[in-house]
C-alpha cells in the first residue's frame, strides 16, 4: 500500500448521545386552601331567612322586615378567636394570622337614609361593572379615530444603490452568475451537483465524484443562473484529490470567478457557499472557517483513495453543493465544497443522515488551481507523491512501509519503519494526515520530515500522472 493507500479515517468518530435532560417528578397538585385558611373547614352562616309570598313585594322598611333583620343580627353570635368582624378591632385575640370571615348577611342599619345609601351603593357597583365594560369596549373600538391597518401603508422605497462591501449579499451578487448546476447521468446512475466557471470559453471546475458517473460516455448538462443550458464533457479528473474539469459548449457570455488563495485563511473568518443542494439552484449559505488542514478521507480505493487537507466550515453544505465554490467576503473562491460529515442516524439503523450538521469540508483552492491547470493543459492531473507505503503508527504518527526503489523517499534516505511525526511545521497524527499534506504540495517542493526520534530529513517531492480508474 502506498502513501495514497492510507487507511480510511473519518474526521470525527461517533459522538456520545446527548445526556437526557433531568426529569422533573410530577408534583401532586396542591389542595385548594379551605375557606378559613387555618386548616379547618368554614361553617357557613345558617341564619334563617324569612320567605315572602311571591305576590307580596318585599319592603325593607316595613315592620316585618325590620323585625327579621334584627333577629338575624342577634343570631350571628360570637366569632371564634382569630377572626375579626370587618370594621371592628379585636385586641384580645392571640397573635397569629388574621383571617377575615365574611358574614353571610350585612348588619341591620338603624337609619333609613343608611339603608337607602346602601341600596344605591349596591346598584352603583353593578352599574359600574357594566359601565366599565361598556367604556372599555367603546375605547378599544373607536377611540382616537379610525383603526390603523398595516396593509393600507405604502410600500417602502425600493432598495437601490450598491450593496455593502463585504456583505453576504455582495458576495452572492458577484459570484452567483458564475455558479453552475451540473445534471449528470450515466450507465450506473444519475445525479446532480455544482461547479463554477473558470473561463469565458466554458471551462468549469467541479468535484470528481459529481461527474465520474458520466465519464464513461454519460451525459452532463450545465444550467446557469440566468436559465442558460449547455452540454458539458469531461476534460479530466483526479479521484485522489476529488477534482475534475468539464467544458460547456453552446453557451456564450460566461462570467469567470475570481480565485483567491487558501494559504492565508484564518479560523473564524466568514465565508459564503453557493450551490444547488437538493436541486435548489443558486442556494446561498454563510458561515465561518471552522478549522484548517483537516485531513479527510472521502472514499475511493487503493492509490485513488480521496484524501484531502480540507478547509472545514459550518456554512450549510448539503448533497448537491458538491463542486460549488466556498468564497471569502471579497467574493473570491477559496475552496471547492466537497464533503460533509453526517453522523449515524438517531434510529441506529447504521445509515447516514445525509444532511448538514454544520461540518462541511472544502478542497483548498491553491491545490485545486494547480490540479485544474494540469488538467486543462495536459488532460491529466499530476499527483504529488514520495513512493512509500504508509499506515498509522500504534503510538501516533505515520509509519512508512515498503519504499519504492528510485522514489523520492528512497533518495531522501527514508527507511521502512520510520515514523513521521511532523511535515515542516504541521503535526502528523496519522497516515491520512501525511498523505493529505503531501498532496496539498506541488511536485519538486522540498519539505522536512521529522521522525519519531527527532531526526529531520529533507525530501524533494515527486510527481506522477493520475490515470482515473
């Protein structure tokens, strides 16, 4: 197995399930407090009430009524200790909470005017309640003139002028015309992905896994933002870096993107992703650079296993975004959206969820630019290599296996069994990390390998053409 045969390793393992939130024990509903508030039961007043014949109207000032009221007042008796008659003091009660037991019938008044005023007061309370409701209704319905309705307001002025520099809107406006939806079909299936325009004559950069199904005589249709459509053909592809170039014919007036650089990216800087997730053409999402130089193994077999030193982002990336641009806030492309991390489904069926969870990976544009240039100029990508098998060492690092005679590894003096722990200033925790770091560099670059014993060896990297399977 060569350095391209690194054992498959996902960027993150299964995560422990989130701890369940604490269950609050259902508390029994509190019992309604009794009428006295002292734990006992209130005994309602049972004073006798005089019944009057239905045809005889009750007159509170008649001698019969006066006698009845006086008898009921005398029948009330004494209140128990701790209770108080409203309006009177009970200084000899023991300390404790004061509970006001409301008598069922008011004390008889001796004055006729008092009775009249009491009657008027009772009427005022009833009318006050009704009047209050009436006033509230009138106030809520019509006070201050006619009602205000948002539907009657005029539309605000239409947005004009230039978009704020460095905004997501400005990036979308600049980059969207250059983003392409690729509809692909072949003998083994069909699918769709994204890409972006490199040149006015139709070269489009995308992922290998987007177009490989059509590489053996399939069909590719490119759909642009303005609705233009054209037929595309594969110019060349590199499964080891998941990069491919197609050329669209029959379409003019294309707008190439502006390429940025990925060697000066910073964790936390904002980015924008554009693509066609789930066939939703021209979808724009935004986020930040979450991490850099993340070794990611994204499928493939043998020497053509896809391993990349990726830019990690939390910008939403979903199936269909593959091949689309990841841009900085100047609208410059700094990566190609290529893969997402999808944890196992919650149902435990072992399937992938297939949706965005905030962990996406993009191929750095510096690497993609070099590969695309090779493909356009020669029809083939060039793979950077050292000529040694590699596996993850039990104690960490990348352990070299068989060394190919005449390879860059042999010429540098590397031996089978050497464990590489650093490449230049990059830590190498496993085999994938070493393969990814080598592939991000160009042939003939000089790099320094730090071995587990501390020895440093300079290696001149080699290059070899990639012939896709």
